[in-house]
């Protein structure tokens, strides 16, 4: 493909007008050939698409595409020779097509990708992954669709918005945005920033139940400052954003066993010591409460619905790092409130 000097000069003029600086002939030539190459690829793709549509008219149920290197529109896997299927919904690997035939998933997923989330999407949008994500699925908080490998094991997991209506928001509400950065040179630098850098996440997604389980402390300086001010050397082990009812049920089922283990490890004494005179009977208490509405009230300024309390957020875990031995008197005095550690190393209620 050969471009005339006239076409390269046109590109040079456009670049200089757009960027406000002079471009060399080589820069303009490279840009022009890159654009021409892209246009050629687009034309080839369009022509191939037209050929497929014509063949689909003759084979309305679909057919195998010739060649290799196709990517499945659902799981993204590359396909080998004769291991793909093309129909009105697009290209699928044979495993995903089998899942469609088995009615594990609807065929429309291949065409309408904004109708479902992948695990990566949930991690990117909500920092939801690993044990927490698995616990949400197991606890019924989030409904997953599993694409099996022809009826065995797990090939791919996805989350339909319609299966999680009122819980997961439309994907366009949690899309990141490119932000231009100044780095002290003449180049244009862009970085992708997550959606919650541009809006108040709780206000933006107030109509979706997922926000009852979410925290963005690193994106909310005031909330991060609150946890830092507790001076408790907190880690991920202290937090669990699952439904507090589920966490409470799990705790009640093993609280006696936990108390025996903690007493064996730490001794039979009250670690809280909030009162001058501790009681004799010991129980297990949570350092970070399982749930609380204090941050919603004081930081997020959430207003209560008529006749109801301000919604609580899910916080604390049942991990041993988040558990303390307490006498019943100190436990009853603390209730579900937060505690902090003073400079003297003692606990006090916030």
C-alpha cells in the first residue's frame, strides 16, 4: 500500500491542528500508514462479516468457521480448527455452545455482553474476589451461572444482571474513565480510573443492594481515617462484607468452640477490660462489629427511611484476628459499638 505525499501532508496538517505543535514528516507518515492499515483491516473484517451472514442464510442454525484463531464471544477462549460455532448470536467455542444447548446459559450472552458480569468485572468494579466472592455465591447473596465442561467441572463462571435484579447495577454505571495526566513532557498520557473516583459510590448506586455489603475505605479518606484512628492494627482478616445475618448464624454455631480455643491460646481473662470490675463469666466478642450504621450516619450522611433506622453496613469477620475474650459485663457494656486502643494500650469505646 503506497500513500501519496498529498495524503501524508493532509495527515500532517490535521495532527498539527489537533495537537498544536509541529510534526515531522516521519511522524505524519507513520500516522498516515497506521490509519490506512487500520482502515484496511476494518474493510477486511466487514467483508468477512458479510460472507458469514450470507452463509448463515443458507445455514440458519449455524455452522463451523474455517480456520483457527477465533475467540469465543462468551468465555474469550481461543479456538482450534473445527472447535467453534457461528450463528446469529456470534462466535462461540464448542464448550460454551454445548452449555447453551444444555440451557446452562442463554445464547444471547454472546451478543449482549453488557447483560452480565465476569469475575474480572466484579473485581474491577467492586474489588470483589476470592474468598469473599465465593462466600457471597455460597451464601446466596450473588447468583452465578456456571458453564460446565460438557456437564463436568467448571469452564467459566458469570453473573447475569437479570438473575441478580436489584442487586447488580447496569455495567455502564460502573465503567471506568480515562484521565489525562501531566508528566512534564509534550506527550499525552492517559490512565484508567475506576468509576468511584468520579462519584459518591453510595449515592450513585443507592438503589442497588450490593452497596449494603460494600466498602471503599481507600477511596473514601474519611472512612479510612476512621479505621486508622482505632489504632487496632487491622488487616483483611478483620473484615467480611457478607450479610451480617449469615455471619451471626455462623458465629453462633461455633462460639463455644471458639471460646475454648481462644482461652487455650490467650488465657482465661477478659481482654476488653472496659470496666474497673470485670465479671467471671467469659464470652467471645468482635473487635470490629459484624455490622454498624455509625459510618453511614456520621460519614456518608445517609438518612433513615420513615419509621426505620439508618441502614447498617457489614464490617467485621469471625476470623480469630477479629475476636476478643471478654467478660459478660464488658461485652454487654460494649454492645455492637466500635472500640479503639489508647496510647496506653487499653481499649475504650468510640
